């Protein structure tokens, strides 16, 4: 069932399945639709709450600078509305940044976190510069230059042809992302803090899933992460930044194993 929650702004979300609650948070230029395949598999054992994050899909922008904290607050409003006290969070890319912001603000409500092609680190100066250029492209009415470059890059170089149909679908989702949503979220990602110490010191179960061929978050970032000793680290050998498509079955396998170990 897809519903819409109106606070001071609108949040679209999908609620399906029964069992322990999993919150699925999508990435930049995506929407709740990217999770459809995984929801179909996981809803047999879990209750899946899948929102469009503010500024994406059919959810409205809540602030001019859509920080990861403000998106975490929007998620908290949604969980209160649904009378959900605790949940697992799976965050893809930007969704992982929001998951860590939620853990920072509301740790008692988190049962575990999967960072799916994501990291706890702040943007580098180089990355901030790239985001500034994207903001200027949006202002100039040229956002198609962003998603036409960004979406194929999220797949491993040798997977682009194989997943050509999926890439076109993702471009279609990105095309519908509102201009003010893109600008506000880019500003928010630029401003996010380094949360590596939070990740290192949390007592919440942590799973890290990275792609060996990722063009967005290189696998070498693992060397910089200081993780809890019991963190579950998974490297998808044949994936870029989109393991939820590139290695869907393997991703489902390791996610199920993590969830069932921590229910």
C-alpha cells in the first residue's frame, strides 16, 4: 500500500508485509521504486516501510538545505505516525547518510543498520566542488546532464551494457526528481558531518555492503573505516554502486542473514 503523510510537507511511503520492521532508504536521484524487487522478496518475513526521502519522488522538500538530519527527522515523523518504535534501517548511498543521522539523533529506535554502498565520512573538498557544479547545472535547467552521467556511473563499468534497461528506468526516476529537491539535497550532502566515530562506537549491529567495482564509493574506503569488532562486512565482487540490481540475490542473502541474526 502506498500512502502519503502530511506534516508541514508531504511524505510518500509504501507499507507492506508483516514481521520485524525494516526501513528502506533510497539514494540520491532515486525514489522508493528502486526497492521494489527487494520488497517483493523480503515482505514474506518482514514489514517494509519504504519512503520517498524529502525532495525525491513524490515527497516534498522540508528545508531549503535538506540536511541528513532534517531527513532523519522526517523519517521519525513517519515512524511515529505508523506507531513504530524500533526498526532496522537499510540505507543505499545517501540513504545510508540519513540512516547514520537517524542513529545519531534517535539511537533507541534503531535495531540495526545496513550501509549499502554508503560511508560514514563527510564529503571531501573535491566532492563538494562536484556537488556545486551539479547545483549550477540544475539552476541552468540542465539537470539531464547530471543524471545522464551519474546513473550509468553507478553501475560497474562492465555491467553498463548488461543493465541498460535498468539504467534507463533509473534515469526516468531521476528526471522526475524536482529541481528544488536536487539543489536542497546536494547542499545537505555537502554539509553532512563525519560520523565515523558514531559508527565505530555504536552498540547497534552494523552491516557494511560495498561493491568491489564501485565508481562512487571506492572499495578502498574500507581501509579508512574503524568499525565495531562484530560488524558484518560484505564485498560484492561483481557490483558497482548498485548491488541491489547488479547482485540482487547475493545482496538479499547477506541482508537476510544479518537481519535474522539480530532480530
